[in-house]
C-alpha cells in the first residue's frame, strides 16, 4: 500500500512529465554556443505545388551571425528570400544572406519578411509531417534542424511562444 505522500509524489512526477511532453509537442529549438534556432516550421502545400516555404527564428547571442544558405532533401534547392511591399505591390526577392545582430532575433513568419524558399519540392508538404533542413552560417558553419509542417497560424503561435 502506498503512503499518501508517496502517491502524491508519483502524481506530481507524472503531471510534470505530461506538461514537459505537451510543451515539447508545441515547440522545439536548436542551440549552439553562438545562436538559437527556434521552432522551425513550414506551411502545408497543395498537391502538385512545386515550391514551399519554411520559417525559423534566429537569435544571435554574443556575436552577430549571418545565414548564407540552406539545403534540404525535401526540395531541390533552398533559397533565402525576403518579401516586402514595393509601392502597392508585394515583391519577393532572393537575398544572399540574412544578418542577425548580437542580442537580436530575426523572426520569420508567413505573410512577409524573410523566409526560406523551398524550390522544387520532392513531394507536397503535408501537415503533421517533418523534414530535415541544414542552415549554413558564415562563421558558425552548418546547423541541422527539423522542420515541422504546420498551419501558418499554429506554427507562428508556437514560434512566438519561444520568446516569452
């Protein structure tokens, strides 16, 4: 027979495990000495779509970091892109690098700004699935991450949750 305190301790341990597993299901990140990549996600694509987009938050710790490229087996090519208004037209342009100042975070989200363009998808991006992506930084080298395929709202909210 369990003593009441032992039973309560077991319940508390199970509750803590449940909470940590639930929060792990909602968010993920990768850290190195120089930077943090928070909640990489991509939005689902319709069948037959040739291209997709992925989003990450990059935080530079004590020194600036510069993202200079990316690659993934999910697509033939990954390009760094920026979307911004040019007059009354939204323009998407390839950029050579994305610079993050020390102590700052670049947050990529659907609808504008920086993103990773997945060109020549090998198959549609299906909600609930995941794929590997390698980010290449000028001084820090390669950082391997796992991209979760989520709705724009779900991915954005989970990524925003990393900054509270």
